[in-house]
C-alpha cells in the first residue's frame, strides 16, 4: 500500500483511463478470458498460501 500512497488515491477517472488502456491493448473480446485467468490465478495463490500455512501448524 505504500506504493499507492506515493501516487495518491486512485479515483474513478483514473480507473476509467486504466480500463480504456486495457481494452485498447487486449481488445473487448478477450477481457472475460483475461478476468477469468486473473481470478483463477488469485484463487490458486490463496489456496497455496493456505496449504503451506496448514502444513506448518
């Protein structure tokens, strides 16, 4: 969170600009696929952290 504090708060206009850039780079057709990939990656990351935490107990 310290890095975000360096750039200031990210508001709605900034988020819309970031979304527009992502759409330009990846195209509107690939956005759902990209979202699913990011979501499954986060889910796998969280489960691996939980598994490693359970093994240490």
